[in-house]
DNA sequence: AGTGAGATGGCCT
DNA sequence: GGCCATCTCACTA
């Protein structure tokens, strides 16, 4: 019995709620050639709250070519390049008037990937690392629809977590903007999961 | 085990 | 020219 794919309406709810609810869900990626699927449990997320969030690329409704997909309706991917090298995978939430998103910060390999990952250092415990490991790039994945399997990347129902398994902290790497955005409790992760990024 | 520099695109002043 | 939602490597101690 295959797990149900998340429908687009899942991503249209309150961004903080979606960020928390994504924990335990299964990120699915079609392998490049031939049939086959890589599956990962989402274990760490961060919410970026759009117009009112100085740390968000769409703060004050800023519109540039880079952030175009942030203004798509919820359920699309927003992939951007950081530090000139690393890609970061975000899930857009809200409608077109709410350019908000959730950064996928860490995932846990499932199935066959687990064996592969354990033979060496962790490769999916950070937003830049996991994109490199999955082959996610701005050119290939920015703006794709995550509620359709044709996109090659989608999210399914997964492990149901108890509230006590979820830890909420401030976000990582967010600067000290006026207003205290650096301290907002918008990072969510699975308690004691070894694939959560180092702080 | 902790610190610092380097890589380097896009967007800012 | 300088800052970033990052990561790795090369030092110090």
C-alpha cells in the first residue's frame, strides 16, 4: 500500500503549521536514469514568512528574477543558489499574495539509501549538502510542482510524529535584523534524530 | 574541538 | 565592494 502523495492544498495552510507538519513526511525523488526511487524522511525545516520577515527573500514584497517562484502558489519548489555554490530547496506555501516558503534543512535516507549513507559521512544533514546529494539545482528544479509525480520530486505521507518528538528553535544562519527575526522560533526538527544538521 | 579562510552568484549600497 | 537561509579544509592548541 503506497503512501498518499501530498495534495496542493496541504501547502496552502499557515506556513508555520506546514513547516511543522512536513516533519516525518517522505520526500521522493526519481532517480536520473531507469526506474527507481529515492525516499527520504524530512527531519528539519525552517519557515520564512514572506512580506514581514527580514530574513525572507520576499521581504517587503521584493521581486527579482531569482525569487520569481516564491510568488507561485503553495506546493511549488523554490530553489536558489547561496554563497555562489550551494543550492537550497524550499517548498512554497500560501497563495500568490503570500510569498512564503519552507527551507528543507535536513532529511534522513530511507530504504536502500540508508545503507549507502551509513558507509560514509552524513550527506543529507544540511540544506546545501542535501541538494548536492540529491542533485537538486536551480536550473532543473526551481519552480516545479511538488504535488505531481511527473515533476520527479514530490512529498508523500510518512511517519506520524507525536508533539513531544518535535523541537522548535530559532533559525540557523539568520542575521540580526532589527525586529529580532534571528530569534523567531521558526525552525522545527525531529528530536534526537542523527540526520538533523549541526548547530 | 575550535577558529578562520576560501569558494563565488545574485543582489545590495 | 560587501553581504548572504553554507560547507569544507587547513590550520591552531
